[in-house]
C-alpha cells in the first residue's frame, strides 16, 4: 500500500481523516504542523513557523519535505553516496497531513529520487470546503475551535475578516494547485463523515 499525503486548509478534516486511516490501516500519522513547530523551536533562523507567514513557511520547509518523501518512498533508498536500503522496513507506511506544501519545489526534489509523478508513490487526497459561505465558516470556527486553536479567542468580526481574506481565497487556490499535481479532491463542506467513509472505501479497494 502506498504512503498517503492529505492536504487542505484549516478545518477541512485533515487530522480527523488521518486518525481514521491510522485506525483502519495502521498508518503512522505525521502532522506537518508538528514538524513546522519542531523547526520553529529548534531552528528559528530558518523562518519555518506556525501562524506566521504561510507562503514563507511553505517555501522554506519545501526542501525538507521533498527529501523526506524521497528518502522514505524511493525504491532504492539512495541519495548521493548514502545507501539507506538497509533501513527500509516493509509495510512501514505513513500518512502526512497538513497545509504547508509547495509541490512545485517538492516535485523537483522528488525527481532526484526517480519519482517523476507523485501518484506513482503516494495516494494524494485533497480536502477543501468550497461550498461554504463566509457565515458558515464563521459558525464552524465558533462551534469547533478549542483552546488549542490559534483562532479560539477571535471575535466574530475578526473571524469574519480572517475567513474573507484568508480562508476562502486559500481554498480556491489550493483546489487549483492540488488538481494540477494529481490529487483527488474531496469537498467536506457537508456530510464530512460520509466523505471520509468514501475515501476509506476507495483506499481499501485500491
């Protein structure tokens, strides 16, 4: 079974779906947000930070993601003079979920590992919410945000501004980008659990 990449904006259901894939197929879940937070804590000079400048963080972490995916997913496990085939563990699959992906840069790095098409090595899942109105977004943030979410203390007006200026445009741009790189797009605006059931069924039958 292939490794899985789940990409989408905030609140689209990436983490929830990843957890369900872990429960169903025993995939190891890797949170890109946690990787970004690790870089932020360990290497602040790299400007890889959460809830900062999304474009800059996405650009700066792309080389790491490209090499990570290449080393863990290539057939030979070799990069330059490093032979890592002995470290390959059969059946050790992961799902990487998050929103900080620059696939133009990532794809060029994967070419170094003999991966010319992302779909050859990964199941690509894009989660978007293109059918929601601004008010529905705001309502969902208010309903589902917890103290762990950085938007938790936003006022209603602040949420509306954030959704209008960031969330809605980001959903549209992400849909176009993911389609370009071969992702199967699923809209979780409504009936999210049914959408997840369909994804899991498709993977089971692949």
